C-alpha cells in the first residue's frame, strides 16, 4: 500500500475509533455497550489464538528445557550423592551396632573368666600354609608373643608375631597347634590339636582332635573342653572354652582314643577378638562355658481311648445276670 495522505487519514481514523472503543469498553465494565462486539471477537479470533498457542508452546517449552538442562542435571547429581551418603551412614550404623554387640559379649566372657583383655579386629587372613589371621593391635598397645586370643564364643589361638600396630594370630585349627586341655566336670586332661584347612573348608571332618592322656578315662559325646592353662599362663590361660565332643574313635589296639571336637568359634567369620594381656587371679575352670542347651521335651503318651463297645458289639444277645467278665474271674484256688 502506498503511503499517501488518504492512507494516513484512514489509519488515523481507525486509531481514534480503536482508542474510543477501548475507553468506552473499559469504563463500562460488564455493562459496556460493546460487550456484544467483544463476544463476537472472542468467537471469531479465539480458535486462531488457541491454534497459535498450541504451535508456539512446544517450541517455547523445548527452549526452556534446553536452557534448564544443566540445572536439572546438577540437582540429579546432588540427590544421588545425598542418597549414597545416606546408604553409607545406614550401613555404617548397622556395622557399628553389630560390633558393639560383639564387644559387649566379649566383655561378658572376659568378666566371667577374670581375664584382662585388649579388644581388636581381624583385618586379614593368612594366605600361606598356616591358619593365621592379622589383627589391628600390636606392641604399641601392649600385645606380646604367646598371648592367648579369644572371641566371645571361645578360644581363637595365640599370638605368634607382633608388629607396632598389628599382630599375627596362629589359629587353634592350625595343624601345628597343640593346646593343653581339660574335660568339663572332670580332672581328666589331654591335648587338642588342629585339623588344618580341610576342617575349615566345610568338609565333614571336624577341625579339632582331642586325645586323653589316660586312655581309660571316661569321655562321652556332648562333653565340653576348656583350656588347661600353660606354665606361666602363656601361651594359653586356663578356662577358655574350646569346643564340644562330637565323635569318639578307639585305635585298633585299644590303647588310645581320639575325640573329634566341634569348636565353639566359627573361624571362617572372625571379626572382633581380644588378646588376654593379663591372666586371671584364679583358675575359672568351667565358669566361662556357655549354659548347656536344655534337652528337647519328650511328648507324653496320650491315654488310649476307652472302647465304646465290646469287640462283639454286633452280638445282640445280652450277658446273663450274675456272670463275671473274663478279667474278673477268680483264679483257681481262691
């Protein structure tokens, strides 16, 4: 369209009319005389506005999403880190709770035996031919060679090597291990020897063997064994539980007997242990042994039901009066 005077006049007139209509409509509010025209305009141009919005909105959202993507990623990373920290805290709380329970039971065992202990934790297992573990306490804490090591359940072994912050423990299951022992409730003594790694690997063989010094001394399955104690209380203090007799074998000549012993300690899952740094003032003997399990209750025999009729219940004939039953007949000569 050419920019002529007439065009400018028409445009000016339209602007004046538009301003006048806006002023009248605004002042009139709901009672505006232009209310009808406004409704007609909404009816005509509403679909066009909605169509335009439906086309423009996805494009706008896409640009907003692209612009906000780095922030969303940072928030997701932060939430993932927070979740990981929470999981680690929960795991640490469970581990600490378990260790606290083990330590509490260990202190109870030491208290019953009168042992002065130094608690430690198993940090690695030996990879050579010996059955050993490494614990996280050493000479700086007062650990010395040939000290007894125990857990809350019983005897673990003895210290063989000591460093400033760690120590090596030879387990009672090692084949070279030899422990002076005593049967529960008796003065009979013997030697407990380790069965080696075969016993620790889940095989049927029990890890420990016990031989009485007196081959004729009484011994039975279920009897428990404790440490006898060494001269000078090293390497073994007295009264530490070792295990339970599971099987007894007599040699061919009948001169010796070997008992196979299930240890109280689970050597494949050692965690919190203690080194006995001072022996008891007196021999605890059997005081440290756990309470014996109660024997299972034997079900009592229920009384047999009284028969409702005699075996000849189908016999309709009545019993003669004055007759005795066979069980009440008098014996001959009465």
